[in-house]
C-alpha cells in the first residue's frame, strides 16, 4: 500500500447523515437497497444504492446515521442515480457492515 499526503486525504469529503428513506432495489443486478440520506442544510438529501441486504432491511436503516463520501461524481446504477458512497467494512463472508458513530452527531458533520 502506498502512502498518501494529508492533502490527498483532505480531498475526500466524508460526512455523516441520517437515512430518511430506504427502499428495496429489486431491479439491481445484485441485491441492494436504495437510500436517501439527509446531510443537513448545507448538502441536503442525497441518494445512493448499496448492497446491504445481508445485514439490513430498509426498515432497519431509516433513522440510522451513516458515513458517506459526498464528493464523488454521480453514477448511474440501472435507472437510479447514485450521488454518494456509503461506507462500510466487509464481515468474514464479505457482506457489508456499515460504518457508524458511537454518539448521535449533527447531520453534515465532516470527518477529520
């Protein structure tokens, strides 16, 4: 793994937001869930899809705070436009486990 500078790290805008809506995404190639995440007044609500179906249901995700990269370009996923990348780690089988915060923090807060 190569090292990066702090300036490189600072280019990645990771924010915390609250999932305000989640829906199954049955037309996706791999099982996924559509998410709408509120990042507060500065960024508003952004959407994405994520392959989270092993550990999460749409109902379990609403109200949960998540971390996401908010400065990637939008990406078309089927008929759905993804605007952010929600962050997680693989479990022992490779299924996504979401990154989360210990305490509730204001939506839109930037990782530092």
